[in-house]
């Protein structure tokens, strides 16, 4: 049973989670990603954990690790309705090759889209609002009932992730970042060692892949995420920001 299930009535649950996370960060400070995943899936959060995956450029590495621990681990993919067709095909390829048996494709609520994006063109005028209704809200719905989730974020990806811990608290759940200290070379080496198929768009100049309308090719020498929301200050879709389960209000923040 996870520690966050054992605190007595009267103890602030958030303080309990913070204490649990502090203990886990200390316990696994010198552990590798596989050890963290085995402990989280098989012991610490058994039956109470899901992985969230975009099935993007380097997703195969973490999916492979999770499949080796337990291929029936729930894997949530948010299908925004704006994904590249290649991403959906890549998802199907990885599901089959890795033997994943519990991949959940979560889509936006029809009522939410009817309210704020009836024409499907919200991305042209307000990318924050589009991400909110098509990614943030669906993920919040998909994570209901889970006390912990696994993320593929890494410190090297952006300045906002530079101090990313292995374990953190977000919206009343424990979020686990087992690849936090990995870099691009680590990802590539693992993928080659395990003969993992690459996302087909990587070879076409897309080292970071999101929704089709908001992802462009990256030029040589550019940051890997330069093609995401090009020309905007936006660097995150919102699913990794706290309080992402708020009510839909059209603000996108």
C-alpha cells in the first residue's frame, strides 16, 4: 500500500504527499530509471499508477521500460483530435511490438469542444485555450482514480525542467519522472540497444512532436523543441502545470 493511503484522518493529505515524495527522492537518489519504475509499479503504487505518453519522438524508451516491468500498466495517451496520423500509427506499432495491453486513448469531451472550439480552429487564435480543452482537461479526466503517474519529462528539454526531481507532488498526486537526468545521448543509446523503432517524423526533421497544426520542422542548430508553437512564447501545453483539473472557462490558463 502506498504511503499516501496510510495517513490518519486529521493529517493534511498534501503534507503527507510532500513527506512521501521527499522520502522517495532520498531513497532513489542514486537509483536508475528501471529501479524506480519497478518500485513504483510493483510496490509503492501498485494498482494505483498510470503512465502518460504522447507516443512522440522518444516515447519508446520509457514505454519499453514500463512494459518490461508490467505490460498491463495503464498507459494514457491524450488524442487531441489534431495529432499527426504518423503518431497514431506509431502508437499502434509500439503497442504491438512492446506487448502493451492497457493503452487508453483519451479524447476531449464533445460538449467541451462544442462550447469553445466548435469549428476546430481554436489553435489559430488561442493556442493556450486549445491545449486546455484538447489536452489538459482530457488528461485530468483520465487520471481520476490514480494516485500516481509516470511522466517522460527530462531536465535537458527546457529551462523550465532544469531542476526536475524524480518524484514530485502535483494536484494531489505523485508524479514520477524516472528519466529526469537522462540526456539525448542516453535516449538514443537505449533505443539502439533495444532496437526500438523511431517515430517516423524524427527522420523528417521533427525531433519534438505535438499536434500537427502547432508543430513545425526544426532547422539544423535549433533547439529540439523550437518547432513547438513556433513564434510564440509558449513552451508547455499545460499538462505539466499544477491545477490542470480546473473547470473549463475558455481562458486556457
